[in-house]
C-alpha cells in the first residue's frame, strides 16, 4: 500500500529545527509566582497554603477527602514542600504541558502569529510499535481518554518529518548509560528513527468514567469491541494524516535559549485519519472457502481530544487521499478457445469470464452499538472509488488497484467515517483456498504473577484485540478470553502483542467522569464591594471564602492586575483561552491547579507490567517448534503436513522500565525478573 500525490512527500525538504520554544512551548522559567512565601511566613504553614489564590476552595475539599481515607493532611504536606523547595520548583514543572503541543513553524503563540494557518501533514511507513498509552495527562482538556500511539518508521519521502529534537532527553541519556550487564538489557531505542503519531481513543469512544458499574469489566477502547474488524499492529504498513506539532514536555536539555538550547521532538497529534492494509484469508460469497485477500482499512475522525480538526467532509476533491494497493496473486491468464453451437439451450454456450476480482465492503461503525460512542457523535457512510490498474502485458492479471477516498463528498456534519475494503480473486477450482489454513489461538492461564494490584492487560493476535483486568494478589489466573479464529495465508506469521500496566492514582483519576476530570481555575476571591471597602479601610488581613485569611496588600495587587483567572468565579480551562496562549500569569494559574487536581503529592503514574509488540521482550516457546521464532505459517504448515495440528505455547514476560520522560520510546528489560508467565494453545488445520 502507498499513498500517492501526498503534499507532504519530499526527498529534499529540510527537517524541522526542533526549536519548540520559538513556537509556543513553555519552560519553568516562565512561571509567574504568587507571594506564597509571604503568606507562609505571616500566616503559618497550613493557613498560608490555604490562602493561595486560585487554590484555596478546591484544596479544602480535596484535603478533607484525602484525610478521611489516609489520615494525611494535604495542606500541611504541601506547605512543607513549598517551605523547603519553593513555589517555582513545585508548580512550574507543569508549564511544560501548558501547552503540551504546539504547531511546527508557528511564530510564538497564536496571538503572536495571527496569520499562521495550519496545514495537516501525512506520513507512511512500517510500524515499529502500536500500543495504548498509560502515561497521558489525565485532565479532560489534555486527554479525552487514554491515547493510542503509533510509532512509524518513515518511508522514503517522509524522513524529513523526524525533527532535530527527536533525540534522548538528559534524563533518558542518563538512564541509557546505566547498564548492568548482569541484570538488564536495552531494547526498542528508536529516538531518531521513528515518529510518534497519536490518536485519542476518547475522541470516538464513550470512556469508562462516564459509565456506571465496575470499571474492571469495561473494554479499554473501541478497537477492543468484537465487531471492530482489526487494528494496526507492529510491522503493519501504515499511513496517517494529522496535526504536525512539537511535544513541549520533552526538551532535549534544560537550556532555554541561545546555542545548544533544548530542542523538542516532532509528532503528529492528533491523527485525523489513518489507513493500512493486511494480507489474510477471507470468505467471499462467490468462493467455497477462504482465499488469499488484501484487506484495506481507512478510518477518519474529526474529534481529536485536546483540539479538533475543522471538518472531514465537504472539502476540495484534490485533497481526497488516493492509495495504490497491491492485489493478492491470482495466477496468470490462460489462452483458450472452444466451439459453440447456434443455440441458447446448449450448455457449452454458457461462458464464465474468469479470473474475476471480488470485492467486499464493511462500513464504519461496523454494527457497533451507539452506546459505545460519545454523546451526539455522528458517523456517516463513505464508499471508496476503486480503479483496477491494468498491466501492460495483458496475459497477466492486474496486480494493483487505485483507491480514492471521496472525503469531498462526505456529509460535512460527520464526526467520523471509515470502511474495510477486501479484495480477492474468484476461485472456482479451490486452488487458491489451498494456501489458506484455519488457525485458532487461545489464551489459557497466567501464572507466577510477580506484580499485584489493579492490573490491566491488552492482548492482540494479528490485530484482533482482547483484554482482561485483575485486582487482587493471586499468582495465577484462568483467562476466560474467547478463542481467536483466523484464516491465514501460508506465507504469513502469527503476531502476538501483549501490553500490561498497573493502574495507580492517574488511572483512578482517568476513570472519573468527564465533569470530574475537567480542570478548572479561579474562584477564591470575590472582587466586589466588600473587598474594596476592606482595602480602603486599611485592614491588614481579609477573610476568604474558605475561612482563612490573605494579606490585603496582596489582594490589592491581584485586583489591580485584573487577573480574571485568579479572582472571580471558577470556570473550566479552555485550550485556546488558558493553555495555548501567551499570558504566563494565566498559564501559571493553570499549573497550580494541575498540581492539585489530582494531588501530585499522593498520585502516581501508572507503571508498565509487561509490554511487547513482537516476541522480542518475551521468551516465547511453542511445543515442537524451535524457540524464539515468530510463529511463521510456513513452520506450522510443515508440522500440519506431518500430521501435527495442536501446539501448546508458553511465554515469560520480564520486568520492564520506561527510560526518562518519553512514553516507551526506550525501555530497559530486566533479564533477572519475570513479571508473569502465560500459557495457551494453538491449532492449525486445513479448511473443511
């Protein structure tokens, strides 16, 4: 599969400089502090922290909830941190995510470059990784739900998308140098060879937090629904279009200006559409059995999470994406001749033209119930335009088709659209069907589990995703997961993906409702007549809504500055009003709220508990097959022809560490610690 006529394709374009600070990324030096130190000195620790503008009312409620469960006084703990570490050190680190992503080539903030017009970019190449992230910012304005990360190794013509800042950060470089030859090995380091493309799963999925009942039984995202056909996995060839941005949270070093300044990596976030193709067996109505086919999937979604695309449909036809897709091998065309009689009733007069290209089309949302989508989410049908490309040698069958996705004709109100187009050849003598075998894969048991707690497992066989969750300290679990049945071609492989993490504080916060995850600012001080009278009368301290006090001279300065984000009613944070904007005082107010919601003192990020996009980090063994193979169908077919149909498999998942800040760009595998073992069964057979 290849995209043709892509406006992003170039073999001589310079790659981005990585200078994200010039495009609107922030650093900790931009933090605009309040006089919190004065409050602490005058009012004492607890009263002083309660008097911080923009934090007080929220903190009081949070403190009561935490104290009731843990016995810990949040105000006291935060006050101690502020006293010893300082306000800037505690709150300013969040400025790196305010905003978290900025457009490449923009000059400063939106207010600095009002004529800047974003142009979506495209990329294609093989996937080195494909996984659901678990380290995202949990606030709704940053993440509607957990994101899906596609790591693309760019094909020729797209290498320029990897910017100069796509390198290891200082912390990552430090961790990379800490290698213990007896215990750990490094793997999956692709800082400067791939680019991360991000899709917010909550953009087109009704997240678990908005549902009632036990969250353990709710699927992690829409691609885990049994009716979703299949999903891109590592080693698939992949194309996408989206917003070209710098990741502001991952500067290469701490220097913020001049020669050697910290650079930021490029990424595509959010993805607005993607496509990929896969070879496998498929049962067409006109064939007796499953035959080799090419399956092309296209998906587009206007909703992006932190920011949406303007529209999907109703644009210019010249912008409709066009792809060249390889067809399965259907053999050659034989020359033939035969005599016919001058009669309609003679059987020999009935001619069947073959070979014939067969087509099957599935339209998104694939009969998935509407309750699985966000409220008021609109899907509209779209059908591809297919053109068979005839070879120059007419004795050969066509080898390719051109597929146009007519987004210009899509209903402009559509939030999403998509399809799976399957193409194959008519197979009257079942010769093609001989190449396809029925494969059944079953997960049976997980045992010797060395991690406990609230564990979330995502499993996939050739892009068919399943999940299970546990929340106990048992060492073994029977996996009540439906068997996966596939029909694979004899030169394919069986690709296993297992991603697991332990849900901690961030995960708990993620599973709150949209309303509860919406970050808010302001609301401590009422700048009305009462406050003005107190200042005029020269009273030294003013009692706040939460019962604590603030110095009147501080309040006077706040009112004089007219900072609406500190005084007045509390309100929802809006991306372009409070986040991606140039006022550092507003951004600093947002950073203080992010520290407390969820409380960063007590809430930890989720942590990995096993991760693989291929057999690499696993010790994978299958009975009667040599260990550490990729389960190629050629190996299994040889065993089948020798009379063996059933196999048992075993996997060992070792301890894994994320290095530095990036989300699994580089990981360290601990050879000495096994997280868990998984066993199951595999069968292969001829088609009936």
